[in-house]
C-alpha cells in the first residue's frame, strides 16, 4: 500500500500527570510517556508519533481521565496541517467487556482498558511489552499504580467486578507535606529504599509510603483471590498484573507473584484498534 494511503494507529492515554503513547512497529510496541506540565507536551507527543509511524494518515485512539488535557491535545492534533487525523475518544461502550459495578458510567476508562488488556493477554497468551504472559483462567488482579493506585478484580469469565482505590505514592507524600507543619514533601526520583527503621525523616516517609502501598496491594490481591475459590492455585504465578508509572518501584516490594506490564492502558487501546 502507498505510504500516503496507509492509516496508522496510535494509542493515547491521557493521565493526570502525563500522556502515554504507544504504536505498533511490526510485532513490537514502541511507547513513550511525556509529562503534561511542560508547555510543549502537545507538540512533543505529535512529533514523536509522526517520527515513529512515518505516515500522514493517523488514527488516534484516546483514553483520558483528564478532560481538559485531552481536549487541548485533540485541538493540537486537528490543527496540525501536515497530517490527516482521525481522532476517536474511547468510551465505556467501546470496550467489549462486561462491567459488574453499581454505576458503569462512573468507572474510570483507564481501569476498564487495563482490565480489558490483561484479559486479552491472558486469552491469547500474548507477549507483553516485557515478554510476560498472563494466565487469567481463574481471574485476574489488575493494578494500576499512577496518581491513584487502583487494584481491580476480573473474574474467571472475564467480567470486571470492581476493586479498590488508594492514593498514589506522590499524592501520599504531598498530603503529608500539606497536612502537617513539619514534614517535608519528598521527591520521588527512583532512589532505592533505605534500610528500615529509618534514621531520618525523608527515609521514614519514603519507606512508609512505598512499603505501605505494596502491603495494601498484597492484602487486596489476597482478598480477591480468596474470594473466588476457583482462582486459588499456588502453581500459577501470573494472576496479578501491575502497570502504571510507579509500577516498577512498587513491584520490587510486592510479596504476591505478579507480572509488570508497562502502559497496559495503551495496550488495551491497541487491542481495540486491531479488532
């Protein structure tokens, strides 16, 4: 097909602090995360996609939990004269998954897409961005560690059953700084965990938040797995999947067996685009 006629697909996950992008390059997935606090993030995102895909006809599949940021990105895409853009904002009804919660319309689209992607990886034994496969025959725990941490449950029938939400690492750190007079706001810069008990305030906050989040996730995962007796199988090591910007930091401290799959929301968007 003439490159000028080819339509390429990009997955766009607009979060509270960053936009995550992913495109397929053959059997591989290229991805990038761009903070939305910079003035040039719109053009940086569009330029990266253009460089990766090399075609002028681009279909943008957009998921967002930050409406104003998504709207400004869409305007920037449509204003780019060198591209023929097809923009589709993904809604709940676009995701072919049964949702068993009180108010499906209020469910964050990022949670639903992460769960959908995890089910697809399980159903087809697909290879994720880190060559990890997921066995979801007895249900899946899907964790997204971003601005908020969500710990959700997908049952053995592939239905989204709801979950739990707690503050993300940075949000917890910020709340300590703003809610107290003496505690500082620490910077999450990828440092390793210091030994505990900590001998200074910064390390005490860092360790408390990081291990507290990991412990909460472990407890929730165990609760979900116990709740569905069909899911209890000590030999299966892939019932829990974690994604999100802080997934790598938390993953090292989880006791439950799990797989880390970066940009799972984008993975779900690409699956929809291929369908």
